[in-house]
């Protein structure tokens, strides 16, 4: 692959990659009631020749490529909870933690996000048969992540991406079973990162969607 994203960054493939293999073990537990669902999952993944991302930067433009890590380990857990608060109103959230390590060097694996969280509140209101309004506010937290960059002298520097939240609001009106109208705003607080490119969002965006289904 040799791909350019409007001059903002490049993706270049590597001919030296080896096939990645893994041994994956996991266990999960779920809890269900009439108004709440919750689950927790634990996992451990041992990998050989893990394919990892490599980021280099020159003149303010970053290039993403790939490399094979000899041996690696990823382990962590995922939590999910959804609660019905009032009629039509629900709150849900999730949290993921990943502990990653290159076994040869003992270093954290580049490109693996340590902490991820999601929050969502949703309200559904049925005006009448065939007229259903849904309002949703959701946020995603991207925690710290290691990336490598190559300086002009050839030295490779390991740095942390800055954590950030991204919030999104949508309003969806369903008219009978055929027509759905959606409007909203993505990246409500207009977060951008033109220095490290931890996110490539251009900023706050407003959108609308008209969807019609032919039965």
C-alpha cells in the first residue's frame, strides 16, 4: 500500500512483514436484571510476529507504516453496563484497559490504547404509532498511547499521544417504517490535534441524514 490522505499523512505498506499468530484466552461474566445489564471480560493474548504500527514525521507530515514484533503480550479487561433509568431513558457505559508489552524489550507496544471509555444516554419518545423520536448523547474517551517518531538525525523517540474525549449528539425521528430523519453534531467541543495527530477529525461537524426504505 502507498496511500496519501490529502497531504495530511501517508500510509505505506512493508514487504518485510511476517504472518502474525496468537494464543488467546478469555473469560466473561454477565449479570442481567429487568432494568440493568452488566458484563466483565478478562483476556490474555500471546502473540508471535505481532504486526505493529510505526509512525515517522517529516516537515509536519506523518507517515504510518508497519513492523513485525518478535513476541508480544496483550492482556486486560472490558466492562459494560446499561441501566434503564425512567421510561424511555437509558444510560450505558463501558471501559477497557489494555496492558501491552514487547517481551524482548519490555516496552509498551506502540499504537495500543491503554484506556478507552464510552458513555451514552438515550431517550426514546413515541408520539403516536409510527412517530418515534430518539435523542442520544454519546462520548468516547481515548487514553494515552505510545507512538514512535524518527527525528532528522535518525534517532527514534517514543512519546505519548494526549488523551481526549469526543462527544456526539444525534436526534432521530422515525416516520412509520419507511422514512427516518437524523440530524446532529459530531465532536461537540471542537477538539483537534494538528501536532501529534492523535485524531484526524477536522473539528466540529454538523450533519443530517434522510433515509427511506423500500419495502
